[in-house]
C-alpha cells in the first residue's frame, strides 16, 4: 500500500469517531468516549487506538482498560497493523485476543456501475424519516446472526424472516435507537442504502460514515431469505455511487471471510492494509 493511501485511511480512523465521541488521551493511546447515549458509531465509540506519538506500553493499555471498565463499555482496541506493528504483541501480552481484518480499497478512477436487481426490488438512500429506517437498522442483526444453508434461497428458506425483522424494528424504535440515528443521517454523518422489496421491506442494507473525502463502507448484510440474488453487490455499488456523488474520493472496506473478499474483488476492490481489533468487541455494523 502506498504511504499516501495508508495515511488517508489512518487519518479517517482518527477523525471519523470524533463526529460521535470525545477523545481522552492515555499516553500514546486515544480512547473515544461517546458524547451521549444512543446509537453508536460502528459499535463504539468505546475503542482506543494509538496516536502515533510514541510506542504504546503496558501502562497505557492498562489505563485505557481501567477507564473502559469505569465507563461500562467493552474493552475495545482497533488500529492499522502497518502503522503500529508492535502493538499487537503488547495487547496480547495483556491477555486480549487480537483478530485480523484485511482491508480493500476501490481505486478512485475505477467505475462501479449499478448492479442488477431482482424484479420489483428498488435501491435508495434512506432519509431520517424514511418509513423503512427502523427495519433497515434491524436487518444486520438478522443478516449477521445466521448463515443460510448452501443453495437455499427465496422466502421459503426462512418464512419467519419478515416477522422477526418487524419485531426487531419495533424493539429498536422502542429503545430509542432509531431516534438516536435520525440526527446523524440529517447531519450527513451517516448514510444507509437499502434494497427494498415491492412492499418496502428492506432485503439488504449497508452504510457509510464520510470524513475528509474518505469513507469505509460496512454493515452490508442481506436478509437470510433474500440471499444469492446479488443484493449485497447492488447495495455496495449504491453506497459507492452515493459517496462519490457527495465528495468522497477514497472508499475502502474490511472483510472477515474470503468469500466476501471475492465478491468485492469482482466489483473492483483491491487489497490494501490490515485492521487489527479485539475479539468480541462490538461489530462495526
């Protein structure tokens, strides 16, 4: 990866949480602390990352973990492996398991045309008052909670999908999550794109949070009964198109499975850096 691209991604990771959080410094680590209760950025902010000012030592890690316990948030750390190569050993020495999440970037000149959609399915960016918003926010909880058996497609595979989605949407509305997300959408800090069935039910969704002409797209998930129809590719292309139309130049993403990487490679994404994060911390979705 070229240094300019790495620097842009690293700057993104250092600045986008500040749209949602305050920063507290503990030596060479910075902890992002959510400004107010509500829907978090990606699964935080409650994570820490190196500032690059100096190497991180065990005392810095211990102080951050103590503060996270005080705040009642997960003990989460996330950073670019290439920017702080020695940090993994320090984190693991503290007894935390580190996971690797490779990154892929879409080269700025690479065109990504709209992807085909099944008959009757439409794609749109959701507004803060969109009636599909509660279900779109609930969908990843179903999409990432279970895998559809190989070859199983269509509504018959999971006849209760829509009922479960409706119940989850009602729960997220009742607990204030939907209301907390609305202002971030209005401010342009968060964009959700959804593939919608003819009756308005979200079948696949994804999101991005832009900062300094850069964004990571994520949370791309498909309702189990709607898989294997190209919806994830269509949502990815929709997110890229929306981001580029709103001034984003660098678009990147992380993946956990090679099958997912192959999908993004077909769309033109190319390997770049690697993110390291703590196992069992909240998903960035």
